[in-house]
């Protein structure tokens, strides 16, 4: 089994393993990622499976899906925390604009944050507000394949994410973020993102 498959196996079966950090660092040494050639490979849904952060929302939980939905070709992203296995949910989301800065670094500007769900009657509750005080950061993509992404944040946190294939959810994300062309707007209406 190659190094990447070993790490993916460990992420899926033992996401709290002490071995994950060393395997991720070894894969980073093999990385050939370059934004100019590989930006399109970031597109899709990524599940956070491990990080070295002590913040609970930046770590894997068997109860919560911690998703990062990226559309870098359109400079958009969504961080979404939602209960695992529940389709009609209350979740939290943060919308971000993405901007390549260097061969491995992507700038992030968070624009809206808030609550997504649940469904009451025929409408889904959504309360996403513009982030007034500028919230910026960056991620260095230190390894990327079709199934695995390793990145390091501006505060030094190492993240390991597994790619999820869900074309329906990705299409709903693209429709959902179209509403944010007017950054001054506070949004309270129907949300088509999660059924």
C-alpha cells in the first residue's frame, strides 16, 4: 500500500491516530502541487478528517460533518458544519472568496456567516449575514491528489481532508452562493443547499 492510501485508510478508520501527522508530513515532501497547473483539482467537496488544532470545530468528530466546498475557478468556498447523516438540519456556514496568492498559497476572505436550516413547513430557515469586520487568512496547499488534500493555515494549523464525491451537493452549493453577488445584503429566505 502506498503512503497516500495508508494515510487515507488511517483517516477513515482511526481519525485520532498519532501516526497521521508524520504520514502527512512525509506526503508534503513528495508534493508537486502548483496553483497554475492544479487549481481545478481543488474543486469539490472536502471533509476535514484531521487537524493539529485544539479548537473542536477544526477537528474530526463522528457526530459532525465538517465540510469545505470549493469552487476556486469561480473564487468561492463554503465551510459547512452539519450533523452527520441528517439531511434536513441546522448547520453553520461561512462563505469565503478565494484568491490565489502564490504557487501554493490561496488567500481567503470570509464574507458571510450564519445559520442554515431547519425546515419549517415548506420553507428552510437561513440567516447568513455579511461579516462586517474584515476576516482574512490564507492556506498553503502542501499536498493535493484526487482524494486527499493537506494544507497549512496562516496560524500554523495543519489540515488533512478527504475528497467526497457528491455532485448533487456541489451543484446546490453553486446555486446557493449565486445569491451573494450583493455583499451588503442580510439574507433570510429559502435555502436550496441541503434537503
